């Protein structure tokens, strides 16, 4: 339409003025000792709060020096390695960890049974919600579809604005239970109306786990194997929480501190997660791997792989950003504990799916890429593969559409967001308000 072109043309004409007046030089950040991204030169985050929910370790102090160590991730006092050993083969392992993160303790048998029953009952959307909300405006951007659905669910909740602890626990359980439906139904609506594919909406089975229901609702024939369900569950368990400082969880705490309601808070976290610097990393890994497969002719040749990765880190191939995706992490140094645990599940699924050759290429890149990066970059804290290096590969083997990669991250992380929202409410103090120094030029 004509007016849209006029607005667009006007916006383009103003870009230069915006850039001129909004650019702040690097020298000023150094002068005032501002840590960009709330991280110092070593990647350590600026301390902004305290939490009982989880802990991430990647260094230890020794003789006054910070020494890199293999990464550690703890949920409520347990390492993720221990929790995966305890519950990785349990059909309801994800649900048990959800209880642990929300309430701070592992459930006994009675508490476990009651919680599973409540979650099952909560897997229910309002009457005609799928038709009237999810299918009304189908979009390839399933994260936006989910966010719209979350905000609309507030209209069906007579106590949407109440922020007392009991009500927020209720809302959190309902959102955790219904997130898989919001994601999968949102994708089905897009796939039907935009891709002209067949429409099918499967209701969740009250006897199935979260991971089993996800695979059942996603597939036309509802069929899945035990290995598929366990591997997907492991992905959910390893993505469900990662400290209070990651962007979307910090967003959750910031919005909670303002006194906002649960639906608005989780919608804000969703908006943060969908950014490619946060929740979209596994998509970039998949794009990169496709590019490597096309350009590396002999996958068993370490020298050819190293040469191509060197060109990639120099920005001459792939997307020219000079990055090897899936390598390195803002917090971890020598290793990402989630990746170490997840590899065992990846191996199992590769055997079932006959993808051992692909796995060989992944493992070679995992071994070679850190050496290439160390040669070409100044590394302060080491570099290693992160959990997203393999998560996209797993989703591909599970036939999960790429439109659902980031939403599946949200299906897991909703538990961590909810736990941090509850902790912020319990310890509610001041509104979170970091300072910004003005370097504005005053007009005489």
C-alpha cells in the first residue's frame, strides 16, 4: 500500500541521523569502565543478584588466580550429571526436575504422584482456544505465535493480575503444562494454512510424559520409540535452567520485580529468548553443518576439515561472520557440562537412526574447531562445544521442523523462568534498575 511505502522511505531517510546521534565511542566505555553486555573482558558477568535455584562454575580460585575448569551446572544442589543418572531413563524425569526447580526439593513418591496428576490435569486449553486464537493468525514465527497465545490466556484467567505466591504457582504450572500445545499447535496451523499441508490436532494423553506427548502431538501417526522419547527428555532436562544471568531469565526477574503479572512476564522472556544471540544458536549450527557437508569433500580428512574451518573463522566462507557456531560459551571455559552429558544420548539416537557418519563429522569438528579458534583468536577462557552444537542435530533426527527449534528451547526453559519468578516474588525487594551514565551533549 502507498502509505506503507511512504513510511518505509521516510524511515530510511532518517537512518543516518539516528546512527549519528546514537553512536557512543568505545573510548567512552573504557573511560567510564562500563562492562558492555554486563560482562568483563574475561566474560565474567557483573553480579546483580543471588539465587538458590542453580549454579554455574567454570573457574576456580587458586593462589589468587582464576583457573579454568570443566564446567559444572547444578540444579538445587545437584549436578546435572547426577540428576541425569538418577532420572534420565525415568519416563517422567523432566517432570521430577520441574518439581525440584519449582519447590527446591526432590519429591517423594506421594508428592511425585500428586504433581504428575496436577500437570496432567493442567494440559488443557480454554474451549475453542486453538480455533479462535492459535489458528486465527498462523505464522512461521512460532515464538511470536506462542507469545500471542500466552498474553491471550490472561484474558481467560479471572485472577490474571494477582501476584500472590499461590496464584503465581498455579499460573506457572498451567503454563508449563500447556507450552508444548501452544508450540506444536502453532506449528500445525502454520503448516496447514501457509504450506498447504494436512491439518491434525492431537490432544495430549494424560498417561504420557511431557516428552512423549510432544512427539505424539507432533506426528501424524502419533508413533515414537522409547529412545526418541528419552533423548528428547534429556534435551529438555538440560535446557530447563541455566542460572539467573542468562538474558531471558534475567528478563523474567526484571519484569517480575516491577510487579507485573505472570503472563506479561513470560511473554517478555519469550521475546528475549527468540533473539538469535540467545535461543536461535542451534539453527545457526545446522546451517553451518549443511555448508560444511557441501564444501568438505572427504569427511574423514582432518586436514581438509581444518582448512575449511580456518577459512570460516577468517570470515571468507559460510556467512562471513568469522564464527564457528556451537563453539564457545559466554560462561563455560574448558567444557559445557550439558554437552558432555548430552553426547551419550546423541550416540544412542544416531545408532537407531543410522546417522553414524554424520556423528563422525560432528565429533571431528568438535575436536578440530577449538584448535582452529585458538590459532586465530585471543582466547581468555578457553573454548569448547556447547550444548547447542548437538541439539539441532538431535532435533533433525527426531524430524522436528526447524520452525520449532527455538520454541522447543522455550518448552524446557519455562520451568527455569517460573522458578526464578517465584524466587523473585518471595524475596521481593526493589525494582531492578541498573544505572546508565549519560554522555549526552547539552545544548546551550
